[in-house]
C-alpha cells in the first residue's frame, strides 16, 4: 500500500520564567494595554541564559514526545530541526539534538524558514516517508529569541512580540491507518526579505560584526510592521484557500485551524475571511507571544491535551514568516 505519514506524538517545552507586559513596561516606554490591543499578547516566556539553550529546549520536547510514543531514540531514522536562533552560528541544532538524545548516526538537518519552519518541516518529513527514505522522524522546532531582543524603548516594537519555547512531533510511516499528512502548500518571496530580518552577524557586512554594529542596534531584529502584516494576511488566505480548493474541501469541514502565533489580529482576519467560528481557530499568543517556528507545534500539543483534536479530524496548520516564507499543511490527524 502507498505510504502514509502519521503524526504519532507531540510535546512542548516552555521556559519557567514568565515575562508579563507590565514587566516589559518597566524596561521601556510601553504598557500592557498598548501591547494587548496591537498583538493580543499578555505574557511570554524567557529562557534562562546559558542554561535553557535552543538545543536544550528542543531536546526536552523531543524526549517528551519519544516517551509519549514509547519510542527509543535509537529507532529514529531522521531528525529535522527548525530554528532561527541556534546555539551557535554553525552548526545547527539538529546534530546537537541527535547527540543529546544519543541517537544512532542518523542524518540531522536544519530548516531555515523562520516562522514557517514547522509547515516546511512537515512537508519535508512527509516527502522522506513517502519516498521510503525514512520511517520514523523527529521534527523539532525551538527558539530562544529573548537574548537577541533590544529590551529598551528603541527596540520595543519587536521586543514585545517574541518569546522562547520548543515543540516537537514524531512522524512515521503507517500505510494501513487513516491518519496522514494529506497535502502541503509552500511559498516564498525574497523581495520581502529585508522587511523582517536580523541583519547581523552576517557575511553581507564587510566586518561580519563590529562594536559599532552592536551599539547601533544592527544585531537586533527589525521589521516593517505594516508590510509584514499586509503580506501575512494575504498569503495565509491565499495558501489556505488553495489547499482547500485542490482537496475539494470547504473551510467548515476543518475541525481546527492552527495558525502561526504572530499577531492575534492577523489570525482574526483569516478566521473572518473563511467564516470560521472562534472555536475552530486555535490561539495561545496571549500566553507565549511569538515563538517563531515553535508556535504551531506548541499550539498543536496544547490542542490535543485540551481535547480540541481527535483522531480522524481534519486540521490545517498555516504560517507566514521572514523571507518572506509561508505555507500550510492539511492533516488528517
């Protein structure tokens, strides 16, 4: 029978330290009301410096997923990791997770699709399984962005948005079951790359990174908010619409939409476009902020624990991020 890709287990790992909007208001000219009205965020998690690293959070989430599935790490055929905030400039975190889990000498690769990393990762894992190149895959998305934020008034527009965390899923070949990754839509438009970016460190800069670069704030993320917002809404609607159309589905046949958690207003506009009731769109941005590629796997793990998703349900995951990159997955859970 034709191979099918089943999501077997999910898990998440959030740092213990909670940073509220009021906490940020002590560091910069902002307020709880200002942040909530523009983003829907009330708090986020910040990792302990030097302890809760990106790879450490990823490994913790992976271990929980393995325990849930009853798998041993040695049974994995492939690790796919997604992050824009790796422990080191290189290598990526995939090999660090492979080492920390004490896996066999399996391939480990990193995806750099920023906020779209999870949907890209699901599509990638699905292709590996359906091609027969792997049977059991760990997909882990992890971010520690708090260390790169400018926690002053100068950097407030970005600093209030982001949090740290990790989410992991296990995928496997299951030819006989009903669960499967049905379809994926992926896209990118590099013309928007500089609208949301962290310029340094990088080889486009003649000095790679200098003291002047650090003092001027070039090592912190920057964003053209209006451009990103407009493109996020249009690309999410476009890609979800395409996914539904080519699978002959209407939006009301979807049990739950799990969108990337960048801004609650973006998700509300997408929900209203497809005329979905609030209970069919999952959101947790109020608790965790934007954890970039980790938002959807964390959201998926919570939705399953809360009983919002059951086996056989049709779900859609959808994301838009820096690059610009975007995409969505249609999954029969």
